[in-house]
C-alpha cells in the first residue's frame, strides 16, 4: 500500500556501481555518480553535481547500460546531491 507521500509507480531494487553522465549534446563536462537503486524505467544516484535541475536531459553509461534519461527530481544534501532519472531511451 502506498502512503500519501509515496509517488513511485514501480518497485525499486538496491543497486551499486558507478554511473558516468553528461548533459545531452555536450561533449565536455562528464561527471560520475553512484547508483542507489534502479527500477524498470529509471534509476537514482548520489553525486557531486549540484547544478542539475528537473527537466535536464543526460546521457548515461553503467555496466552495459547506456542511453538518455530525464532528471525527474534533484535534492541537494550538503556537498552531495541525490537525483532520480527516468530513462527516455536506452
């Protein structure tokens, strides 16, 4: 049962590993993050790129997975951030 604060539509599975990302269309400015969890259509990472915003598109790569994703939400936690992505194409 979902709580009133729960908006997730899909089950999440814990995940680990490094994710390499860059804003779509940019060659420079790649950054890395650490996977927190994954779902059928998205993933969540922790990273140090504090300037991401909802609606940003990124290219991503991790352990055999690559594609483009949309930033759904971005939360800054001190010197680190946590961001949820919806995979647009892989």
